[in-house]
């Protein structure tokens, strides 16, 4: 059994594309998420947590570095994170922690560690530029995640589920070894699953947990196309969402994701139960979150990339020694995760520069919640001009260059249908949030840098490939990997 140390161990659990509203502790009426709900009952639930960007690689790079997307220049899912950007994994490594990544982090480029000392699995996605598209002339059409893929929903097993099986197995194997070591440094372990990310499929046993009566359909007014902002039209071009999917298809897609979420919860429960049995939970700070959400048919959209709540809000639950229990309405960001974990563990960041906030005093109950603020930005797929969203209190503004801003009062309009940007009663808050979102951000310069990055990568892709990337069947190693990046095979027993 692991003994109690001066510094806590850290367990960061992640889902991928997990719609926060499809979670028991966040109010869904029928989803079965007992492990997440139990974790929530023992800790602190953030009701207004936002991703740094509603797309995988930029959101994760921003979360790891604590810097805005335009600063680290990880624009899309084929953008590399430079190796000279410090992450909070570097901070924990410098403080003597054993730092481990098990599962997905969507690092693009040859550096697949970025401060982690070990990887117990390879990543699920390619580290190459293959997914690059040019958006300078307008939003690129997506041949992968578009309306046709929604129609493929239903029961069934897909290759990404193989990956999550391996992640769960290797996480459990490694935790057992950590629990047996009487003398060891504290650890930071990130276990990151690819579920419940698209495809909209669920293994038959998990599909069978639900019936059609358990599934709520999105409520969309007839004039929904007349209410939407200009940037949403780009998303419709990108995903070919020029029409609504039929109710039976929307129901099956949501049915599948309910099953995938319960499957993810099953894996999380196994890991949390193992931490209890091995004694690791005695001195363990545990976090559950996701990199972004999924629109799930709301506003007639699917997948991510939008500023709307279903795409941008994420679950964020913290538990462990010294963590208060309850719920927090303050707006926070995953940019805050690194500074907060460092503070909770009394770890000095390797660099003081951050765009995040230290929330440790809020988590420990040393202060009450305020309105808070969170900024999200997107330059990824389906986006012609990069845009920013800011939430402060209950009010949320999206700023798109060359367009009027979009403003919602979420307390009065949680479905985000009534744009208040032109309402005189909201003029002051509109001006304040616009000034805040523009502070330190040059949208024209960011767009030019992003477009040039796309064009450089596309030029490189004209060269003959050094290898052809295919979805690996775990545990076959990715061609770019070395033995050093798969130390789970050499764990000391």
C-alpha cells in the first residue's frame, strides 16, 4: 500500500468530446454514469467550465501549456505543438514527480511527450500533417465529419473502442505497479480516453442499456436558420449541415452516445475502484474533464467547432484531500488546470507565464465563487476567420472579425436562441466583453499566421510520404515511436 507523502499524487482522467449535458451529475435524466456521479458527490463540480478551443488538438495543447491557442499556434488538428512550450507536465517533472501519459493527447509532430516522462500507450491519431486543409479562401468542406456520418449511427464496435480497451488495461496495470511500490516519487498520471468521441456507435451491451424513451431530441425552432450568426453558416458549409437529420437518426445518434458515455464511465469506475483498493486514493487528487463537447444536433449541428454550450462547455470535477465538496457556478477554463494543479501540489511552475488562473483557493474553500470569466477561440476546421468567445457570469459574447458580435444571457436563454447584441439594455456589458476579448488579441494577424501555417504544411504534404499512416491495431507501435516512449512494457514489478 502506498504511504502518504508530503505531496499528493495527481490523477487526471479525460474523456473526448463528452457533451457535459449528457452526464448524470450535470442533470441528464436517464444517462447511467455512476462512477462520474460518485466522483462528483465526493468533490467539487464546476458548472461553467469551458474548453480553450472546441476542437481536439488546439484545446489539449492550450490546456497543457496554459496559453491561448493563438499564442502556442496550434491552430487545428494537424498543427504541431513546438517542443519549447513548457507544459504543466514539465513543471511536475521538474519538481520530482513521475509524469505519465496513458491514452490520447493528440500531439502532432515528433515530440509525443511534451513534459511527460513516460507514455503507456501510443496516441490514437497520426502525428502528421495529413489532416491539414486550407481555409484562406473560405471554410473548407470536411469529408470526414459531416452530415453523412451521422446517418451511420447505431449499435456496433469500432476501432477506437479497441484503443480505449488498451488505455484502460494499461492504466490498471500501471496503477497496480504504483500501488505496490513502497518507495517511489509522487506521480502525475493522465489517463485519456477517446470515447465518447464520434463515431455515433455503441457496443451492443451498452446500446441495450437505453431505449428510445431515454433519449431527448434537440428542440429547434422553424426559423433556426434565420437566427444564426455568420460563423455558424461556415460550420454548415464545412459539415454539409444544410438540412436537419430526421428525428429517428438524431435519436439513434444520441442513443449511441449515451451508450458510449456509460462505457467510458465503466472504464473510469474501474480505475477509481483500483485506486481505492491499492491505497492510492488516500493521497490522490483526481480530476475528470473532457477536451470539448459535441453539438449532438442542437441548432442543427453535429460534432464540435461551435461556440454554443453543447460544443464549448466541458465537465470539470475535482476530488481529493483538501478539496471542498459542492458545486461552483463561476466561469472557469481548462487553461486554469495547470496553474491550479501546481498550486494544489505545491509545485513551482517552470515558467510564470500563463493565461490561466490558479483556482486552488476556490477549490479549497478559501474564497467564495465570483462571476469568473473564460475565453475560448477557434481557428480550426470549418472556420474561415478565427473567432473568440468569452463568458463572464451568465453572459456570453462571441466576437467574429468583420461581423456584429453575438450575445446571450444564459440564465434567461440557455438554448442560445435570442441574440441580445443589439439590445440597448446589454450595451454596456457588450462593450465591456468586446474590449476584454480583444485585449492582447489581433484577429487579422492570427488569421494570417494560421493561413500561412496551413499553406506550409500543405506544401510539405506534396512531398512523397516517408510512410503511410494507418489506424493501428493496439498494441502495434506507431512508426514514429521509439521504445523510450512506451515504458509500460518495462515497468518494474
